[in-house]
C-alpha cells in the first residue's frame, strides 16, 4: 500500500470515529472493557500466579479523542494486583517506554496530546493493549502513522521480550486485506507493519481471542 493510500484510509477511519455519538462511544467502550475483563479473568485464573515471582505487567493506554476508553478496565486490573503501565514518548522516532500507572497516578499531557505518567523505571510489558485505527480479520494493524508501536514491538522482538499483543479498535476499523496496491479501500501491510496476536472490538475478536494461558510464568 502506498503512503497516500494509507493516509486516505486513516482519514476515512478518523472521520468515521468522529461521527460516533458520545453515548455510542460510551456504550461500546463499556462493552469492550467487559470483553477484555472476561478474557483477563480467564488468563489470570490459568496463569498460576502463585508460581510467579512478580505481578503480571500489562501496558494500556489513556484514550485520546474518539478512542475506546479502557480506563475502567485498567482500574479493575490495578485492584487485582496487576502492574499497569502506560506508554511514554521519550524521543521522536524512537521506541516507546512504559512506566507505572496506578489509580492515584497524576498524568501530564505531552507530545501528540498523550497523557503520560512520571518517568520512573521503564517496565517491559507481558501483555500490550495497542491502540488501533484500522485492522484486518487476521489482526494486521493500521496505526496512526507515527510508527511508535511498530518500532516498539520490533525492538522488543529483537530483544527476545515480545509481549502478547491485543489491538483495541472500534468495529468500523475492520478493513479488507489486499495484495493489490491499486485497491484504494483495502489495506496491504508493509514489511515494517507488525501484526498483532488479536484485535478486540466491542462486537468480537479478530481472528479469535488469544489463548487464555500465560506465556510468561516467572
């Protein structure tokens, strides 16, 4: 897919997001949180947490305008002794870092309007909830164009610390996948685009939920 085609898709999906009413976004965010909470309940139940030397580390994100709002889910996970972290932009065109968040954490608005926690010791997430603008039924991701998550996931993979990745999207972000660059309305992932393990929307999973079995029991 050419850059222009990708930009056209992003513009169309952003416009679709902006047409959602506040009530619809709230309703769908609640449904998405419930879907993810059910999956995390299974994951935590099967993770043999008593054998772990430290809590499960989950990377979430603070919602920008028109994004799904996962804050209720993050608060519930924090109450269940899951270590929550949020992305921090440390340098333009560099991988993200992830720093600790708790319900009492104060956030400050930084680049691109992203709300970030204070920088402490960078954490390595075992599960990453990834903001996703567009996606295919096989969990290929179209991001916002900055490349931060692609760079971050590639760096973690090269370091042997690849997390389980769940894209977070509205159902309207579902795209056809095509190998024909001339097809303007289809998404053709490029070599630098990192596919995710699954996509969660308010209506379902794509292609299916990740297995509710911990990959990293330490």
